[in-house]
């Protein structure tokens, strides 16, 4: 039994070591991901519940790793944040999002807003940061073409540096959305401090809405509150027609989720967008 215990222990340490090595290797690989053209930006449609059309999209990163295949954000965003590479990734994603927004907006003759995720670390990092406003100006894109998604924790813990950057984006006319709303903190004082444009109701409330009256009540209260504050609401993780119908009946503005489409490569999203079929 003692032997057994020891071998289990060494197995455990070995796998931990392996894990650490894998992470180290992945972190090193990530350094070449941008220059090596391995990053992909996927787009998930955001539908307007009023007219059923795709008005916007959320841009989501994927990494086409040379040997491991297509990696999802949970496999590399954390690493990128720890190693400081998230800034490079984030700027790449922003530039791509802006270029696609320009193409799609021109084609359709209306602004197709693209929302992109920006984590706390991207706000906090030192050094000269890419000037998003100047980039949009160079592309002659209206600044509201880009929505910046931030989580509640970014706003709640915002240092003066983060607050300044947020206000800068805001004053430049980019729009702001609070991501995963309802999962972080119960304090909503920050809603008074920062003028945000959208609340994104976390998918857990939408998911549980089928079975739990309390989740429905919470979601409906969020919609009421947001509207009273002049914010628009996006429901995340909408997977069924029943959820779509309920959200529409309670006045939710936008919906995003597998019911409409999973995140798609740019070209596939473009086909969906140009088809503009009613959902
Ligand atoms: P998020 O911002 O909350 O993005 C929504 C996630 O929900 C996406 O996962 C999306 O694929 C998934 N999703 C969408 N609709 C449904 C649905 O109907 N049901 C379910 N169960 N899930 C749905 P994804 O693409 O794996 O992204 C995970 C997270 O990675 C994102 O969560 C975001 O926090 C982060 N992320 C992705 N791209 C970036 C980026 O460019 N920068 C930063 N900082 N973070 C990113
Ligand atoms: Ca998001
Ligand atoms: Ca979210
Ligand atoms: Ca999230």
C-alpha cells in the first residue's frame, strides 16, 4: 500500500510538471502566434430582437496552433494575460475587427458594430498602447463601429489609469458594454460613474430561465433597470426559440447565442450577414 501511495504521488508530481512544461511551451509558442499568422478572429452574430436582423457581432479569438489544432480562448487567454502578451493579441483583434466592420458596413450601407473583449490587464499595462481612436480615424470609420466589452470587475476595481483609459475610449465615441453582467458583484454604483451603452446579461441567467422563475425575474429586472438608466440590453447564451420569444416579450433589445449561430470564421459570418435572413 505504501508503494502504491508513493507511485501515485510521483505520478501526480510528474503530471503537474508536465502541465507546467506544457504551459511554458504554449506560452513560448504564443509569442509567434501573431507574427506567424496563427490567430483567427471569429464572429458571433448579435440579433436585434425587434426586427430579427443581425445588427452586430462579437469578435472572439481562436488560435490555430501548428500542432495542437484550433485552440479556444480558455486554453490561451489566461496564459496571454500572465505573460503580458494579451496586449499584442488584443491590438491584433481590434485591428481585424475594425477592418471587417469597415468592409461589412460599406457593403450594407449601415454600421455593423463589432464588439471586442478587453481584459483588466489590457487596461492596467504600462507602456505606449496602440491608439485605437487614431486607427479608426485612419480607416475613416465612425468610432461607434467598435464596442468594447469589459467585465464588472474592471469597473469595480478600476485604478485611475484604467478609469482614464475608459473615459478616453468613451469620449472618443467608442461604445462600452458590461460583459457577463450579474455574475460579478452586486454593487451597481459604477453604473453611475461610467456611462456605458450596453448590459450583457450573463448566459447563466438565460440558461436557467427555462426552469427557474428566479432567473427569469432577475433577468427581467436587469432589463428594466438598464432601460431606466438608458442602456440597451444584450442577452447572452440564447439557445432556444422559447428563450428568444421570452426575451422579446420582456423587451430585451438584442440576443446572442447558439440559437442564432455559434461564432464563425469571418467569411462564414459574412455570408450569414449578407443573407440577412430573418430569425
Ligand atoms: P465571453 O466574452 O463571455 O464570450 C462568450 C462566450 O460564450 C464565447 O466563448 C461564446 O462562444 C460562448 N457562447 C456564445 N453563445 C453561446 C450559447 O448559446 N451557449 C453557450 N453555452 N455558450 C455560448 P469563447 O469564444 O470560448 O470565449 C470565451 C471567453 O474568452 C470569452 O467569454 C472572453 O472572456 C474570452 N475572450 C475571447 N476572445 C477574447 C479577446 O479577444 N480578448 C480577451 N481579453 N478575451 C477574449
Ligand atoms: Ca464578451
Ligand atoms: Ca459574456
Ligand atoms: Ca466571460
